C-alpha cells in the first residue's frame, strides 16, 4: 500500500472484503451535454442556469438574452457516482449549492468562479442509507438562509442541516422520527420550523424542527406516491402532486385538505411550482403536459407539451425580460428525456391569473366558473380555461392539444413559445458484450449504436438510427424538440431493438471463441460503466502477439492487469515523481527513472503483473473527458468508542483521472489490490487450465501407415511410439500448439517453411479444428462435456507418403 514510504503515517488498514473498481466510458461530447437529461434545475439570475443530471454531473449554462438563442455549458462538475436527484442553491447569489444523489450522498458545494474547478466540495454528508430523493431549502427570499432538509428512501430518512455549521461539525441539526415509509418529496417553510414530506404510500407528514422526536401529523387522501411537494413561506399551506393524477392543497394549520384538483393531468403529477403569491401553480406530469392552475378560481389551462414527462419545473428568475411582462408565465422544465426547455406563454388578457381581470363579477358569472353542473367541463372562452377539480380527461385539455397555437416555435395568439432548448445526448439503454470480451455494443434512446473497445477505451464504430449515415439525419437526432405532444411509439422501439440484434449478430465473429468474463458493464448512468473485481478481473489471458508485433508466440498477458496499468499509467508516473520530490521513497527507489519511456523495455521479458504496454492510455479529447473511477471507501480505523453504533454508511468515492496528481492520499483511497498491481507486487491467480488427451484418429487415419492401441500409437515407418497420457495446459493454449506438441512427440522433422498445423490435423468429436482455436473454445463449442477433452490427430497424407518413401530407401 505504501511502496515509497519508509514510515507510514498510520498502520496499514486493509478491507476485509476486496473493493471493486469502476471506470466510465464516455463519448467525447460528454463535457458539453448531459447524458440523458437532468432531474433538477436551479435558476440563478437572468442568464445562468444550473442543472443536476442523470449522468452524475452538475453543470452551469449560460443562455442568451433578447433575440439571442444561445445556450452553452460553461462548467461541468463530477458530483455523484449516480444520478443527481435534487439540486438547490443557498446563500447570497447562489454561493452554495447542495446536491443529493443515488450514491446516498448529500454534497455541499462552494462556487469558486474558476473555469478549472467551478464548484468546490466543502462537505460530504453520509447519513442516508439509500438514495437521496429530495433536497428542500428554507426561505428563498432570505439570501442568508443556510438551512436545508434532505430526504431519502427508507424509514426515518429525514434530516435538517445547516451549511453554516459544517466548519465545526458535519452532523445534522436534527433527524426526525416517524417517517415510516420512503419519502419521495419534501418541502419546508421560510424558517425551517415546518417540514413536510410525502411518501410512497400517499401519506403527507408534517414535522416540527423544534421537536424532532415528536410524532408527526399525518394527512391522508392521495392514493399514489406523492411525487412533488411545496410549502408556502409561512408554513400554513402545502401543495402536493401524486401519481394518482391529482393536486391537493392542504391547510396545515387546520390539518385538512382544502382543494382537490383532479382531471387536470391524465397521469401521474411529477412536478409543481407555485408562484410567489400562491395564487396559481404550474404543474407537469408524466404525460409531458404542463398546466397553469388558478387556485383562486379553480380552473386550469394548458401551457405547453413536452415529448416526455416533466420531472422539474422552475419559474424564470427575476429580472428576466419575459417574466417581467404582466400576465406572462415563463418557466424552465426538465424532462425525463434529453431536454431542458424554457417556455413562455401569455395568458388571456381579459382573464389573467389572480383576478387581474374577470369576464364578470355577477353571481351568475361566479357560478359558471365554479359550476358543478353538467357543463363544468366545458372549456372557458377566455384562453382555453377549463374547470379544475373534476374527474376524467377534460375537454379543455383535449382542445388545447389540438390548438394551432402550440404547433412549432412561432408564437401565435395565446400560444406557448419555446425560448431555449438545452439538448442532451441520448442515454445508453441497452448493451451487450461480444464473445471476445473486449468489445461492447450499446444502443441509445434515439436508436443509435456504438461499438466500444474496453481495452482501447474508445468507440470503434457507430451506426446512426435506421442505418441512416447522412449528416441531416444525425443533425435531426440532436436538434430542438417539436412542441407538439408525442406519444412513445412502440414500433420505433421495436425497430431499434431489432437493429441492435442484427448488428450484434453480424459483429459476432463467425469463428467460435470462448473468453472468461473478466468485467461487468452497467449503463444506468446513460453511459457505459465497467467494473473490475479481484475475483474475476484476472480470469482472461491472451497471447501478447495478438496485440504487439514485437511479442513472440509464447508470451502471455492478463487482460485485467493490462487494463489497470493502462488506466493508471499516467497517475503512476505522477505518483513516483511526487514520492521522489517529497523524499517519500524507500527501498523501491532503485530503478526508478525520471522518464519512464527511457527505460529499456522488452515485451517478451515482462512478468505476469508487469505493464506490457499493449493497451493504450485513455486519451482526453477536447480536455473534457477522462476516466472517472468510483469505488467503496477504505474501512476506517477501529474506534472503541463506536462499538455498538452499527456500521457507518459511507458513500462511494470517485476520482476524476485528469485531476489526479499522484498524492499519497489518492493512493490510500484506491483499492489495495489496484495499487498492488500498479507496483507489480500483486499475486495474480494462476490462469485456468484444461486437461486433454490426444490419440490418433482411428476412423479416418490418412496414409494407412499406422496401428493403434488403447494408450499408444506406433508408426510403422519410423518406429516411434506416441503416448496419449493426460496433458494439462492453460485455457488459452491454441490448437496449433497442440499440433506442434504432437509433431514433437512423433519427432517429425519439418522444413523451414512448413508449420506444424500443416503436418498434423487436430479433431474433436469428429470435427476438424481450426488451428487458431483455444482449448477453452474447443471445450465450450465442440466438446460440451464436463470431462477432460478428447482430441484426435491425423498426419497429413503428404507427410505419410514421404515417411513411407523414406523408410523404403533406408531398408534398401
């Protein structure tokens, strides 16, 4: 663990269970776009937007003002080893950000205003036992507010934190009891005294931060998971949206539901954003439709439609030219697809939200607006309003879907306009490893295919959707989305899957091959993540001559060893230089060169744990992409005071390759077995072996010059005897080497240009084997039995004839 340290700072502490190592394979444009879109949007000022993506990054975007339609990613921070599920801004001008992710971590970031390190992690909070689902902040009007609430999956996973206390302690201010189910939504009042959560059973709970162990108040009514929740600054009102398709307004003081807004969304309500006065709310659902609902008059109107579900909605920041227009609603929407859009729509001038204007104040007009009669679903004549609080799909929504005002980006009277579109890349949704255990074929949501080489860390080939390679088709795949609602087409998904299967079948080599699985692949982050474990990473071997022309036919390499060396080759050079500069070297200093490339290198003399330099170091295109390593943290030192507290929940650690500087701290964090491999002291397990027998083929003996017995074969012409005892050899041993073994046993002298496989033919179960097959391939595809291989050989007819002629001359 400390190869360059004479006296380590602390005793060696190795994990009782060897930790896994995961690294990512990402496209070159990853630094410019989210892979798979975002779950959270934070609006900071007029032109700055921050997003938390499903690719684990937090990004800052600059959008153009006025007539400019420019959106650019100016910074990208690797935040979580999984999805970023929630993101909020704290402090004056958004100086702090808090993010919660699928890696169980809550992280606090300080804005640095530097291009190299835009966000600096100041605290990692590790109290949650499962996914962090929501981060809710206190007062948005008070810039000095530093308190926030985090909720997650599991019981009693509700915590209150204060960023201002992190300099002294990283413990929460309070952990609340009484949350019996997983909380998927949460909200707090301005002073964080009132905390409200919604769980997967549809129960809404109200906590008091001044009495965290007091039983919370429970509000029932929803029949599905509470997906979104907001609390007004006073802590009196609460708005919830559920997968049962309804919005509910609760009076927390009275402890009851005061409004049920059904019939607005035809599916689950995923997001909702009340305005500053709590007179209206913009809500988005799984159907991709966003509605504005007047809470005073209990009526709704369609704002816009997305192609996919809306997971987050945020009003545009103050000072925005569109938001400052009276009666105009401007919001940012993050979708479950690949888009983050800013929409703007002006409500009807003669019937604006909040009662600025009204079609009439008579009793009859009021009754018509809130009528519960048979015509209550009739859309209002003023801007497509329809009565909220009714069941079923309202005609107002149906008429709005067909409204010509929603077609295209050109605004029409009372139509929504998509002002900006932050387009992400299509995430990977399907992948499969080829039999050579080096290439992985993946498919994204657009139907595009990419062939990755795990040992070269790059894409070898791409296929556009429907095999259309035209630039126009590629541009259309990543262009701005149409504003018209679009239902998922099952036939398109089937066609993309069929194309994937067709290409995969074509890529599979026609020659059978069997290579042990030495890595696993995951694509939950929208890109490929490769995981190496010490129990499987060293199972696959290959001959070095397959990768280098300088290698002979005897030198073997281990795939796992060479992959680790390639991934950390640059870091190892930095580590040695750092150790040398810090005089942190011991006996290993002998042979340490300042320039590793100047060392005399012979690939045929490398040991099994050495770097054979057959896998290239991953390149960093456009200075954005580099391998991201993630792994479990080392086990902490034993603390007697912690006995009985249970195991501490530690979050996944991840390091960005291009930011690693070769420090001792980095070496201490890396899995121990990885460091041992890099310093060539890891004991690589012996490769798997296969036992086999070799006898003469009795059914089709060519030349007719031999006789066979159960254990030996005697050649009449030469008088030599060939033993057929059991032979044990590595799995990667090729059939050509078996042929050479037989030729050696028979003592057949070969001419200079004659190969052993041209003299002896090897068969298995009556089938002639290709000389390039390995023993593992033969046993998997030809023998198909658990017993030892039974191989037969035949001497070619030309050699047999030559042997007979030679023996006749000798007799004469």
